[in-house]
């Protein structure tokens, strides 16, 4: 699919040691190790590959492997096969270390050299920062210590989100990284980019002739991008209080969806060309109106302040100020405690006054890209109702990728880890993407700080505050909430 | 759907007596009476409605009704309900009469007046000619005799196909009709026009914004229109010997499909505007190459000549010589003893050289309109193959109208009879449509007569003679034979 990677496809990943900071954390247990198991299952790992996880607790390798085996059983998309697991666990190591102390990195490097040697990884390293964000800068700093210098073909760093909490902190972190790694070796995770349907957006747009001619303000009336959850903040109160919906979802995931939908056709399939086009759109974003919300009961959640002004919902209207999109509103929303869990992009086409039939009797022409939990493409158009009467009804065509029996889509992390090993940056955020999205979001947050919100302002199980509806009714539009599994 | 008919929808058909010539024939038994039963079932018949069928055999009304009850049981799309049948049969009459003798029409009219009176039909009449085509002119002549003149709101004639066997005979028949009825009262049956998906073509094209922008030579590479049967000539040898595939299928059904696909948007939904546009396309048709075929064993069929040169297969390439379609080949084929029974229109889009992905690895963008036996729309496009590899695969979206449980599409004849009663001519062929299609077909037949064909030239269960493939390979194209139920 991407020309730049065609070689990589046959290499089963490059030789390397994957060093995971945060070996005992949730991400490692639920996502990273199961993803590695899936890659092992599909023979996508190099023979010259090892994993070292770093944590502060006491474990023998054997104890640690046993614990991860249980996690893999629970979270892998395959049922656990003993011999596959053996193959993975034989190159899976636990290293107890206080990674906040720079002095410990000589010891770490000596340990890694043993592993590198044992598995003939060429001392290539991937450092995966699966720790709380406050440690990011510190670890990156330590990684550039003289102790860590070894000859190698590559040395990459993977930074989990959030990448900063505003433009200032993101810039600070990025400067730390720039001191230690080149941009080409920096992989900023936005796991949404690893999702099947996000990767599919470019293919659908640019590998078919019949979408692109319609993909502009002449034919598209509006676009709605929603990512909603039914759950609340659950056990993540501490993290969420510092983040809120705008940092947790909008700055990262939602803007990635938006840029994939709106970007111009890149010159080629190289990561640089693709990310160049994505950044262009972020630069052209014009903010119109923003609505924030907090569900009833949020302030009573664990580790949440009694008077918290953290938003659990955000909806906004943006425009992309270029020739293709001038005048097309993009409505974006994300919230917790919504009536339905789903991430989807709804493209609503114009009702042309040039149609033969009375448009007041016609339903909308819709193209819906379903990201999760359902994956697929859904198409609504008008057809004749079967029968002797002259009725027109909306009919649907549905390509449901994960409805097909036997389809077991790879997890986002599986794809992303594979790409780090192959050195493909396409599905990772480049610094300027992060930079421009923080600029946009900072501007909104600055205004919010000056105004006390009337929180809570929506009931759980509703589509957010009334103002979110008004945002669209002002334009004579409304949110399109698809029913059922559509 | 059609503005001109909105009133008609609420009228349950207009008051009238339907006079069927050929009361004991197959069409009446298998199609017309079951269609009337279905209309009765759906309360689509006026209270002031009666049916008189005319035949030469001896029947009492009661005997005749009993026989038709059995036919209706077999051929109605509903299971027979006694009280519904009662309601229909109480206004169903049999009249023994030699309709070839003009002198008998005074007697006929007197009989009809009694029925008109009994059922208060306002002496409105529909004359349905469900007899062999050689009787058409004769009956129409007799219908204009003084005896038949009665005051009424309307008097319509329905002519079954074939409407002539060439331009000359069609013109002769039409002149007879013109002497007796206005064009507005003449309903030339092409039962394909009554099929759900043919009616749907206009709705799909002109009630949606996203098809029409792609509906031209910029985006469409070629169109294939196929109507294939697996059966041979069966018991219809006598009829078929005089007709062949070109008269039986091409001149009528296939050209209707072609004109609905290619027509420009009519000014409005009036029958006149629609038929004006359909005729324009027929005038712009340019014939390129034609291939005829006859299956092995045809000459051994019952009532077929040992040295028959009747074609059971025809394939041709035509172009529509206007701005929209210049350069787009339309490949049309119809045949008996083919591998699959299906009528479908395959629209194949260009492989743009402007795509981001290497077009040699991409499948075709297809839009398929399935007419029968499956009814629906099928859409093929390229998407990312789920997985960590960079693969693009074709995926399908399918709107299958008659796959849905509980959908029981009306029969073509049900729709057409209903429309005659309502006075809606949209789904009937106007004289100039017939005229131009005969002109086109006559031209082909003239050439055929001069050249002895090498018949038989295809095996049963194949896609016709090798020349039918060559017709497309010349253009570097090939027939698209969809698999399975697609």
C-alpha cells in the first residue's frame, strides 16, 4: 500500500531490542505485550528481537513472564498458543530499575548490551515510554547520557500521549527529545492512527475514482466527527482532571480524523508528503464556536475535585479555510456518558436544487465512516420504494469490515509497534502536527479560563448540553445520531 | 415520486371496464388476472371496475372463474384469500366471441354496456390486446367501428409486444392505432419498464446528488448491459423463429435499459418530458459492431427449422454520440443457454492515473444495477485489507432489494395495469421510441440477411460465440461476469 514500505513488509520487523519503560503498567499489560504476542503469532517479529521492560517492583523474569502470560490470555486477539508464547517469553526480560535516576542508566545499558548480544539485535534500540507523562522529559534526558551510547543502526524513541498539556509544555518536551533524537527517530503515539479505519480513509479517498470528485464544498454540505463513550471517567479521575475532553480527545484523536478527511492528495505515499498535507489543514483551521460540558455526577467521581471545572464533553464548529472546503462546517464532538459508544465520521451531501424530485421528500445522501466499535463504510441514498405507489425511501449500503465472520482486525498497537520496528513514521504525529493542534486548543482553553462554566450541564445518557445542539441549529443543521449498529 | 401522479395515488384506479382480448391465453392466466388479484389485495382497484375477457372457447362465467382461480393460486405473489378472490371474481366475466370478425363488435358493445352499467364504470374502457400480434391491427380496426362508440371519460388501448417485427410493420400497426386512438390513449407494453429496478434507475440517478456528477465520460470507462437466460427456446419455437434475440430482447427491453441509463435529466417528471429524453438518446445511438449467435441444439428444438438462421444470442457495441457519453462504449448482450440467468447493468469507472496508489494493484470501481432475478445495487471499491500489511483489496457494498425478508415486490404487470387505469404513460413506449429502435435494429438485420451465419456457433452453458469476447478485446476490455448472487 505505501510504496516506501514495500521492503519492510518482507523483513518481519528489524532486529532490535524494545525497551519498555513502565513494565508493570496497564499499557504494557493490556496493549503492548498482547500486541507483541499477536505479531509473534503472525510471524511479524524478527528472529533478532528482544523485549526488556523496566519497572520499580521486584520480579524475577519468570514471575514477570507468568504475569504477562495471563494478561496476554485476556487481551490478545488470538487465543493463547503455548509454543507461540514460549517463543515470545524466551526473549522477554524484566529489569528492576529506578528510571528517574540518571545514574542508573549505565547499569541499564550494560544490561541491555547483554541482551543485545544474546539476541544479536545489532544494538538497535527502541525506547518505549509507557510511563506517566511527567517522566517523559526526564527519561529522554537520561537516554542521551554518555552511558547509553552504543554503535547501532538505529535508536528510536516512542512517546505515549499526552504529548504535553499545552503548547508550552509540549515544546519543552520536544526540545528535550530533539537533544537526544532526530525527528526521524521520534515516534509520537496517537493510537487512533493505528486503527484500521483511519488507515482506510486515505485508501478510500485516493484509491478510488468515485469519491474524490465529490469531496469538496460543491457536493458536501457538512461533516460531523463524533467520538463518544457511554462510560464516565471511571478510575482515571486523577489523569482526567488534568486533561479533560479537549486535551484527551480533541487535540490528538479528533484532529487526526479531521486532517485525514480534509487533507489534499499528497504528492506520494512517503510519510513526509502525507504529514505535510495533514499539517497544512491544521494551519488552515478556523475555529467558530465551542461548547463545553460536564456530566452530572462527575464531581462526585473518585479523585475528582468537588468544584471541578474539567470538561467531559466538547463540541465545536470549525472551518477549513481553503478552496476545497470554504463554507463547509465541520462539527466535532466528543463526550463521556453519551447514549452510544461510537467513533464515526458522517459526511452529509448537499441537497441539490438541481434534482428531478422534490427535495423536501428526499432523505440525506450520507457517507459514514465508522471507526469504532464497528468498522466500515455506510452509504445512504434514495431509491424507489418497492410497490405500485410513487414513494422514495432512503436505502442503505453497508460495508461492515468487522461484521464479517473470520475478520480479526489487528489492534492499533500491533500495527504501531510493527511500524516503529520497520521505521515507518506515517502513523505517528510529527512535531508540527502536535504544535499546530496545541496552538488551536490553547486558544480555546485561554478563553475558558476567563469564564466560569455552569457545570454540570448535561445528564448522563444524553447527547451533551443543550448548547451543543444550538451550535448546529444556528446553521439550520442538527447532529446526526445513527441508530443501532449503523 | 412522479408529481404528475400524486393525485392518482389516492384514487385506487379509475372507474372502467377492462376488456381483455385473449381471455384463455397464457398471458391472461399467468400475468393479467394474478396482477388484478394483487391489485385487489392491496385495495388498488376502484369499486366501479369490471373485467371482461374475450375468447373463442366455450365457458360459463363460473367455469371460467374457477379456472382463473387456479391460475391465480399458482401465479399471484400472495397466497389466495377466498374473500379477496370473491371480490374480484364477482366482477370478472367471460364473453365468447370471434374478435376477428368486425361484425361481432356491436354484440360485444351491447354486452359491455350491460357490464358498464352493472358496475357503474362510466363506460370508460381499457382494451387490452393479449392476443398473437397478427390480430393487433384487425382488432384495433374493429374497435373504431361505429358500433363501439359510447360516451365515456376515457377509452384506452394496451398493445402487447412485439409491436411489429420491423419498422414497416410497426408503422403499419401504428397507423391503424392512430385512426382509432390518440397517442395519449395508447399504451405500448414493454413489461421490463414495469420492473422495480428499471423504475429505480431514474430515482437513483436523479434523487441523489452523488451519482450524477460521476455519470459521464470523464469518470465512466464503459457500460455493460446484459440480459441472459439459462433456458433455451423451450415451447416458444414458433414465435421465436420469427423473432430471434434482436427483436425479442434488443429492440425493446435492452434499449429501454440503455435509454434509462444514458438519458439526460428530463425537465420534469411528466411522461412527455421523460420520453422526450429517452428518444433523444435513441436518436444519438451509433452502432459499432454486432455479433450474433445460435446455441448448439437450437435447430433440433420443437417447431424450429432444421436450417434456422434465427439468432439466440446477440452482442453489440454502441456509442451514444453526445457530450456526456462521447467515447464511452456500451456493450450490450442478450442470449439463451447462458451460464447464468441475470439482467444487470455494470458501470465500470475509469482507472484514473491521478490516484495516489499504483493503479495496477487496484480493482475496478464498479456500480452494478441488478434488475433480475436479484434486484438491487452493488458497489465495488478499494479499501485497505485489515492487517499490518500494506494491501488494498476490493470490497463490496450491496443493497439487495429482494433479499430483505418480507419484501414482496409487485409484478411488472401489476404496476403497468395500475398505471393504465390511472392514465400514467411513463412506463409505456411512445411511438417514436419504438420507431427509432426499429430503425436501428432494421439496419442490423439488413446486413445479416446478406450474410449467411455460421450457426450454431456456441455451446450451451457458455457466454456465447468467441466473437462476442473479441468485440471487447479489440478495445482491451472484457465482459464482466459477476459471480454468485452478485
